[in-house]
């Protein structure tokens, strides 16, 4: 990245190499600090549409975005609507499913267990906050969220402690509750509250539902030969992306109890790489956050856009959710 870039996003170099040649119209569906959008423009994209549901990110981009003139268009919205927001076929779509470092660094956003702030966690400004949901939900629902969205084995114990401590309104309060329910982390282990905060953030923002909707919107938006590149940071997201791409490329193989055999459309994608792409040694040394990042790429065919059977994705679902 050239001088003045907001930050170096994870796997940028490997992503640009995987989707080369970069040209035409691209969508950065998770604009954030703008690193992927800027990388695409510098690599040869004629134009990039940057989409984000958090309007505050566009204020932060004003210092550098003007240098690209009309090659960069910023749009407030959800990436689940990226085909409608683009309004025309595109040559590529990039989605980064991680939480923006800017959001983690702002205590008033409520994403971080390391910085005390209001217990919010909303990517945008709409809908109930984390505090709203935690203070209203019953113990069983909270436990289901922690277990299914965070893979937290102590979900019931933590949910019981959350209900006993209500009302909750601060991130430090929630982090302390979680820590009291779990053994102290050993050196090299993640913070005890990591899985709980992840699960609640996913719940607040309907992240799995948005992800599936965003992948199908990308299928509708991409022209034949267009690239879809998705960077994910935990196994639940990566599993959804992997199974979506396999299902829409008719490359998922036989059925299973998670992915039953269904009637298949003509392949909407081809898969240029057999496995997810991870960071190389140089990037890992420079950015430890990259160790959990996985990139998957698919290339759009000329088949009509279709629908994916959500059963084939093994998407985590809360019991009783309709």
C-alpha cells in the first residue's frame, strides 16, 4: 500500500494475486477503513463501490478518498443488498467478515472486552443493542446464543451469571461476568470473553443471515468471469462461505446429515483453489491477527443466478428460530 493508506488489511496481497487481473467495476462490501477498496484501485480496478452499514467510516475516509475522484463511490447500506446498491453488473466483490480495527478501537461502539464502553455492538445505528437483548432475553436464549454462535462450552453457566447480574450496560461488566465463570487464560490463549463477545455481536447484527444474503447478492451482481473473494476469521463463517461456494459450483459432493442431496442448478461458480488461502510467513510476522484469516475465491459462470438451500450450509440456527 502506498503512503497515506488507512491501514494494511489482512491478506490483501494474496487476495489481489488470487483475483488478478483486477479491472472493471468492483464492490468492497465491507468498506471499513477502506484498505481493500484502495488496494483494488491501485491494482487496476477502474472503479470501486464501497459499501458499509456504519456511516462513521465514510467520515474517516475523507482524508484520502478524494484522491481517487469518481473512481471511488461510497454508499451506506448492507452488503446483503449489494446487487441493488450497485445497480449494474460488476466484475468483482470483496467481503471482509472481520470486525473493523477502527470499531474495536472505539470504546463507545462496545465491541471490545479490552476497553470499557457502552454495551452496544451494533454495526450500524439501528435495531436493539447488545444491552437491550441481554437484559430482555431469558437465560435459555442467551445460553443458546453463546453456544451456537460462539461455540462456548460454558454457555449455560455464563448465561446464568448474566441474568443474575442484570441490568447490564457496560462492556467491562460483561467481560468481568464471563471471566468469573471461566478459568484464567493460560499464556498464548485468547481472552476468556472472546467467544461470548463474538456470539453476542453475531446475534445483535444477524451476521450469519447477512452473510448468506450477501453471498447470494454477490452471485446476482457478478457478470460472467467476475470474482467473489471472501475473507473470514472464524470457523463458523468460513464453513458457511466454503459450503456456499461448493454448493453453487456443484462441487459439494454427496449428501450428509448436514448437507442433504438436493436438485442442482447449472454451476454458478467455478472454484480456482481447492483450499482456503491463508497468510504467508511474512504477513504472520507483521500482523498476528492474520493467523486466523482465511480467503476463499470463486469465479462466476454464465449460468443464471439461483438460490442456495440453507440446509446445505449448516448455518448455526438458534432453537425455535423461525
